[in-house]
């Protein structure tokens, strides 16, 4: 009898990267972290593909505990297929004692830091070549052992490093402290080696750093205070003072190289029969912490990781704040569509809090009731559904009959989705520039507003699918075309980027939205001329700090004509702290909305739509070019209402006008309501519509439908098109096919 060739891989299927188990495509739902646990049969049945995660907590080739945990799991589910979570920076004590110079060294002289909790231990420096060789050796041995003994059970590796295994450098932050890393001999040695490759001569290094007292033997990791410095407001001059930028660029590339090395070692040792990835890529949360860019190590080298053939999947949780029912979202920390474009699948860490979580978890979206918990589970599942991703559920918060019933029903919806085209629907492209991150001071609120807050508060409520890409993706041969492109942080734009944007984006009647300081920095330094060449709009700035709230003053333009003067929609760019005496704003009281410097439009050929209240200058303008339209917004936050109107102006299909959460792809629409009321959902083409969680027909051959929904409700709609109706294996409302 021929031995079966077990192979686990990620390939394209029905328009999306998909996990394959020995030739069978699955949606990829995994029971998370079951090491040493006793599992209920009812919970096991929630995961029909029998996928599990087991932890290997220490980087050491020791098979007794691994064997024990595998045996324990197989006793409970003989069909278990296992993804092994290896914590690559938890070293055995003998290693820590033998290699003190290879451990992270903080600026206070200490070597211990918190590990996503109160426990403090010593960890290897990311730059340690001794640690890298040792870890790859352990990975190689583990791969050989697991592949030989459990070929049908060995799904692959999740490689964790840093805080919570998500590739965030230790010490940033550290339980209400900032343990500034990393001054270890290993890090200094690695940084100097990298500098020699970047700069051909000492003179080039001195010019870039703006110092004549530095060379390749004396160059060091930037001190704590130096990381706070900038030249103008938030911004560093890229033509000088490059020490801090170089350091973070180095650790970004370094983390990518290490991550890829781990994956490469395991993939090659297994003969390519397993999948590899980890908690890498949380760029959209890069400034969630106050002291510096929390997450450079998980973002700086993302282009390398995306292009690597050894990386199959990525795993980030949902952003942790703003998860509450109704008001919250479950947006991912990563550049979702960039990973998809490069053929990687998301296997997310779905640590959705239900009412079974501890009361202190309320800050992370914990609801109080079973009913609300179910609606949150449906909402969070809906994000996965439309973006064609899988992931693991934290089963300890699902151990209730109603939650088990909910997950089993959601699994059936996933099975339904696998039969249909899972490619993206038309929407709006949000563009993030990784390189620009390196040329800002390490402590500012700007990236929080641009990448975190407006994503969590506004993007999901536009009423249009929104997709995240890194800037370099616009030259990818399979990059979809959009009618609206929003450049969230294209601050550092050199000649190459400028040409690329002009050639690929500024054409075909596209509408391009520029936020805050587009093109202000280049390899030559600061330049408003570069801003004008990029955007087609003349932009100036005042070197002051002020609130960037914008007030609409022109209500005759297509983008603003449905907005009423002095209504809440006529202000954006700041949080409305409260309403008083009938006034809709009070955004001037939002201290997080202050920017430095303050940019504004100074172009007589623009149509002025809004002004920056604090300086009374144009801050929201439109300029129609020959082949495209340029829109400039001086505030780092744009409201859902304004973005929706821009989409309508550009001819993008609007699914929903109310500011409820909306996720959509070709065959599914998911709505999570903020307020009760009538919801009018418009479809791009005629379809049969079913609410598949509740098992009901909404309408046949319709282009829009109306639903009267309560607040805090999640509805999941399936769209069936005429060519698919009554075809073999397709959807119907017959009892045997109901979900």
C-alpha cells in the first residue's frame, strides 16, 4: 500500500489565499492554545477540521513534554491536526547564563522586562547571531522529529517573538514603564554591521547623522532622549539626524530577516509540507503606546516578509481598544489586502471577549450578556468572512451552550462561502507608507490618529468596503484598480515614489485623497514644492502646534451638498468631546487632535470646502486635474460621512448610508448596527438575498432591501446571483441546506 503524502499548504482558491489540508481547502478555524487542557466533546465539534494549537514554551529540543501534550490531545480527538506555537525568545536557563552579552540590555543597565504580564525575564537580543543559529537548530530538530513521527498531524509552526509573541520589542512598554532597548553588545555589533552596508564611506555616515565625531567603530544605538527629538514638529529631516531613523530601520529589517529564517528552516526541513508564519505585521497599531513606535519590529521589514516564499500566514489580533458592541469594530492590526495580494492567509488570534471573560476585560470589549456576546461573535466572524481569513478562537470564553451553537452555525456559513467567489468587491483603497514611519519622532500622536483611531472609528462606517495596502503594492501586477485612493501617511516621497504614484494612480479619472503632509519629506529634506509636485495643490504650513479640526464652509459642492451647516457632520478631524447649548462640535477640546506643524492649502485654483478652525485657513480642498481629481485634507482624521461622500462623488457604489459597521465582498454583506432603525442596503447588481444566520429569505431578484434592525445587532446577508440560482451544489433555503 502506497504511503499517503501529507501536505499542508496555502494556495489560491475561489479568489483568495486558502489553507489546504492534503489537497482539501478549508476555511481554517482553529481551537486556540489547548496545551494540557481537557476538552468537551461539544467544543471539539465546533472545529470540524480538527485544527488545534499546542504551545512549545521554551526554545529547546526537548521531546518529552511535546510528546505528552500531543498524546493528551490525540486521546481527546484522534483526528487532531496541530499548529505548534514556538516562543522563540524563551531560552533555557543554561543558555541565559552562558551568553549574557547576547541578551537584551536596557538603558538602565537591567536585562529583565515584562512578558505581556507581570512576569519579568531575560530575553535574547534580536540581533544575536548566536541565538539565531541556536534557534534555527532547535527548529530544524523539532521539524524533523514531528515530521517523522506525526506526518499526518503536523500542520506547521507559529513563530512568536517579543511581547505576546507578536514581534513587538520587549520594554516598549513594560507594565507602566518604558525599558528603553536595546544596548546589548549583540545589538551594537549588528547595528554597526548594517551601517557599513548602507553607507559606503564614513563621510556618508557623518553627513547622514549630521555629526563629524562618528564612524563605523563608534556608531551606537540612539539614547532615550534622542528618540524624542525632531526637526519640525512631528518630522525628522531625512537629509540629516538619521541615527534614530537608521536604528529603527535596522531593527525592522532585522526582525523580518529573523522571522523569514525561522520559516525557511522549517519549510526546507519538512520538504515544504507544512505551513509557517507568526504574529507578525501589526503595523496599524504602531503608535498605540505613548512612548514610541510600539511595533517597528513587526512592521519595518514587512515588504521582505510579504515577498518571502517561506511565509504562508500571518496572525494579528483585532485592535484591542474600541471593540465594544455597537460602537466598536474588530478591525485587524495588519495591512489585510497587502498580505492577500502576496498570497498569504490570515490565521487571526480571535481573542473575542464574551461575557464569560473576567469583568476587567471590559476595556477590551467584554459585554455583560449572552445576547450581546453572540452579536459580537457574529460581528467578529463577519470580518473574517468577507476578508476570507481563518484563525483561532479562545475557547475558554466560548464554553456555553449558546456560544457553541453560535460557532457551529457560523462554521456552516463558512462552508457556504467556500463554494463561491471570495474575491474582493469594489471599494476604497487605503494606502500606508512604511518608509514614512521612520522619519518621524518616536513619540507623537499622529500615527495613532491616522492609522488607529480613524480606522477603528470611521473606516468601517463609510458604507463601502475598504482595503489596506502598503504603498509599494500599487505597482504589483495583480493590484486591483480603484476609483478612490486615500494616502494615509505618504509623508516621505522621493522621486521614485512620486513617479510611481503619478503613473499608477493619478489617471483614469481617479479621485486621490491626501492626508496632512503628503510629500513634505524626501531624501533632500523638507519641501512644500515636493508636496505640490505630488498633489498638484500648493500647500504651506505654519510651524506651530494647533488643533486640526476642520469646519465645512462650502455646502454647494457634490461632496458637501447633503451636509447641513453647523450640524455634527459639518465638523471633522477631532473628537466631539460633548455637546452644549446646541453646539455640535467642541472638537477644540480634543487635545489629541493637535498637530505640529499645521499645514493648509494656498492654491487659488482649488475649491475650498472647509477651513482649519484654529488658524482660519483652507484645510479641505478639491482640485480637478485633466485626468484625475486631487483632494487635500489637512487633518489627520477624516470622518466616515466625508469619505462616503467622496466615494459617491467618484462613482463608487455605496451599500449603506447609516453609520453602522459594514463589511462586504462579492457574496456577503455583514452589518453591525450602532443605532436601531431602518437600514437601506443597496446592491451593485441584482441578486437573491438571504439572512443566513437567521435562515430567512430577504428578497429575490432585488437591487436593494430594507431591514428594521435593533441597535447592537449583527446581520449576515448572502447574495446569490442569477447564474448561480438552482445550480448543483449551490445555495437554497431547503432544510437540508440551511445554516
